[in-house]
């Protein structure tokens, strides 16, 4: 009986250590997810940006008759 009790105690201690490690991993992943969600909240996507943006801006200001230069 003593041997079984000792084995159970060892197993419990191992499970506690593993549980602590898993809790730490969950906390770390939760923080990473929170940070990523926060960054995505303020993300701006711009599609179809011309290759020569400066030329396009100059052309646009001429078109609206309000030159930047």
C-alpha cells in the first residue's frame, strides 16, 4: 500500500508541474493574441497603390487644381 501511495504522490507532483507549465503557456498565448488583435484593430489596408506614387500625387493635385508645389 505504501508503494502505491508514493507512486500516486509522485504522479500528482508531476501533474502539478505540468499544469503550471501549461498555465504559463496559456497566459503567454493569451497575451500574444490580445496584442495581435489590438494591432489588427488599427490596421489600414490600401489597395491598388500605383508604382510611382509621387507622379500620381502631382497629377492628382493638378487635376483638382490645387498644386502642392
